[in-house]
C-alpha cells in the first residue's frame, strides 16, 4: 500500500480527467427497504466483469420487521454479497442455507440456473436491527455461463486484511497488493473494502483496464476533484490513480478485464444469448425452476 505513482499536474486538464464517468445511483425498493443502484445505468453498463451494483441500506428495522426478498431466479452470473452491518439469511434451490454477517462474503454462482431468497431470519426479527451492505453481480464468461450452480461462503477472518495504521484494506475477491482472496472465480478481477483515515492515500495502479470505486462514506480527493458518498467513480483506462482521504472515508474498489458487450441483462438473467434469456423467462413464468426448500410458499413474479 505504500507504492507511489505519478500524480496529475495541476492545471493540466488531460492529466486530471482521471475519473472518466461519475454515476449517481438511483433509488428503488426491494424487500421493503431502499437500495441505491449504480450498475447498470444510462451512463455506465458494466465495469470489467461487474454488471450490477446495489447499495443496501443503511436501514433500521424495529422488532418484528426485516428484509424479505422472496425466491427469485438467476442465470449466467455470480452474485457477491458483502455486509457492513446486520445479517441476511440466504436459502438456495440447491438445498443450502447460509446466514451472511458483517464482514462475510457470499459468492453464489448461478450458472445454468438457481433460485434463492434473501430474508431476515426469525431470530433476528426478535429485536431491533439494522442492515447495510453491497451486492454486486459478476457476469460469467461465455464458456462458463452454463456451469452447475454453486456457492462459496467465507467469514471475515478468512479474507486477506492489510493495515498500516491509517489505511485498512480487506480483499474480498481477487488479488490486491500481493494478497489473494480464497474466493474462487472464473476470471481475474479485484473487489476490495477500503477504509482511510484523514490524510491517508491509496494508490490504484493501471493493472486492470476497467477500474472503479464506489464511495460509501466520507469525502475523498482524486486529481484535485472532491467526491462525497454514494457515487460510482469509473477511472480512465491506463491512468495511475491516487485516492486521498479528506475525512474518514470508506469505499469499495472493483475492476477487472473488460467483458465486452456480449452480455445481455434482463431482470435477474445475464447471458451472451438473448434466446437463452427468453428461455429462462418462459421457464420462470411456467414455474419450472427448482423451488427453495424452506421457502416454498412465495416467489417474485416475472415483471410484465
């Protein structure tokens, strides 16, 4: 984390256009609480293999309330759930069930098709609670779109953690600063949780063609420009970047090699083939996907 890269020159406009695209997320409702969606957007459809990014919360629940995302299907992607506060209980049509807690990561490979639900467990509803996290989707390469569904869950202690006092980095997926996450992936990528104290800096080299950060809290400075929370900042290809914290700041770093425009996205389906998405649509509409054991009574209907 101590490596240095060339900084842009003051007054040199080309050298200061480090942030190529700024996406301000739009708000929507899932499961009874607000999420902020940055990907896909009108300004940016994809960052490397990342085709979807939702900030969940922060939300507070009174006793008896919680998150209720009913069973729904996915194909052709992997979902990545990472929490800062609270807990979500996932159930899968494969028969697995897993509680995801703060600092844990859950990588679910949908492949040829999986159904899951995301809820607050009955035990967590017994008292007041909160929820804050980010869920991203990673498109699978064309040769991996129809792999068997699977999931990997790792606890906070299993993920690489780097700290020099004023900079803390947890490597969620991929490799960063010589540390590699044990989460198995199909392509090279990086996804990390970064916390900086005021005055701290994080260099981001040009190792991947596609790189971005999603700001969660605080104020940062990049190439002379200031940025607050709740923004997806996509960097220009080939530039070395330095993020400077003006206040205590938290953000996620994500990137990887570009997937190109082969992936089509509709609802919860991602595929290189529009016909394959139509097949999945018809399959869900006719209720031919597998059910979720322990959560059989409800489902999210196909959008009209």
